[in-house]
C-alpha cells in the first residue's frame, strides 16, 4: 500500500524538528537558506506533497475549487476550463470538474456533492433546464463563495463574467444580412437562460437596423439546450415545413450549432440548406458546413477572469460587497 512521505519523515531523516521542516517548506524567513535547501532537496527527491486534508484542518481551506459546466466536450467549456486551471494551479488550488449535461437534477446533485467535499468555492455556468436556483442560493447564504460565468443568474449579488452576447449576436446576424439574406431564422437556447435573452436582443437589433421586420414565427427555442437532438431536429423540421423557408439561420450556442448543421444534413438535401451563423468555439463545424460563420467567445480568458475573481472572494479577509460584472468582447470568424 502506497504511503506518502510526511513532514515527520523528513524531519527524522534530516535530524530536524517537524516545525523546522514545515517552516522551511513554507519558505519562512525564520529558517536559514542552507537548511531550506536541504529540506527542499530531500522533499523533492522523495516526492513529498503537501497533505491537503491536514492543510484544510489547519487553515480552514481545502484548496480545491468546484467547477460546474454543462459539458466538458463542448469546445467553449473545454477552453474555459483550461483558463480556470491556468490560474488555479498557479495559486495552489486544485480543480474538481462536474458536468450537468444541461440537466437540472444532475446540476443539483453535483453542486451538493462538491459542497460536501468542502470546496473553497464554486464556479458555475447554469444548466439549460435549471429554473429553481434554491440549491445555489442556500449555499451562498451559508457563506460559500460562488462566481458565475457565461450563463449567469441574478438571484444574489456576486461576481459574473460573460461575453458581449448582444453585440456578438448582432454582428453574426448582420454578417448574414450583408451576404444578401433577408429571411433569417433564429435557433435559440432555453428561454430562461441569461444568454438567450441577450442573443435574441442582438438578433432583433440587427434586423431592425437593416429595416427587416421581426417575424416571431422564425424563432424557435430549444429548452434542453441541444442536449436532446430530437428537439433540435424538430425545430429544423419546422423551418423546413414553412411555406417560405428561411434562407439563413442565426444559432445561439456552440452545441446548438452542431445540432443544427447535423439536423439539416439529415433532413434536407444540400441545396436546401440555409446559410448559418452562430456562436461556436469549435473548428469541427467546418466539416459539416464549410461556410459556417461563427462568433467566437474568449473562453480561455473568461475562465481565467472568473477564477481570479473567485480566489479574491475566498482569500478576502473581510466581507466583499463590491461585485463586478465583467463583459468580454467576442470575435467574428469568417470561413
């Protein structure tokens, strides 16, 4: 059975007191450089690692962060997690990643599990199915630091990090208008998500600015956020059954973009496919439609900023009352 080396083992081997070894490993000014060097070299040679449970008991922290996203395979979230980890590990924190798969029940179970593991804080991007926020509100009321990114809620005050969804949606829709398309449909995420309303507003702004009347019949919502492909296919079939089919579609999320293009490939011949523009951080979509135009979010930066803000909450010696809502700009990628 594996038994990791402890501070007591190092102390015994070097004929030092455990407290001296502990202070040397913490780079204390009380320990001379020669002793520090001896201790650190021995610790590295024998693969010593700080015991997080012991540190938690001494300092009241676990040095672990819970991250809740809908799906790690989603390109946006995988890039965001890279950004989160780049900050967390540099600050001495470990990251525990949990996937909701856009299901409310799974989000509740995962968040409760992370809280039971005594994480120091949570980074959350809401699931598409979540309308009841009590599982998060209760943890916040108990003092657990929480920061939202991408999909946020306003149930209580805390830091949030999002993309400029309204502007990104407007730019994406205008890219279709600039190519001569006039009958532009919108495939939207779950109606209650923060990103849905913001991206719908950008779509509407672009139409209005170019004198194109808003047609509510061209807007379809996917309440499960693309988790259920049948729901996406039903929305695309609806567009295909319209007396006047849309000649372009603005799609509101990464997963929906993939589902939309897959559905058109399944349900209609290539010459009936509309032009598509949407939010996506994936390069795989090129394989489905070469001229796919996407709005790319700064996912890595979003993860970095969210993690930095959470660590500020965790390490603050005083209650924090001044919260920031950071909005990052998107980028239009022409294929």
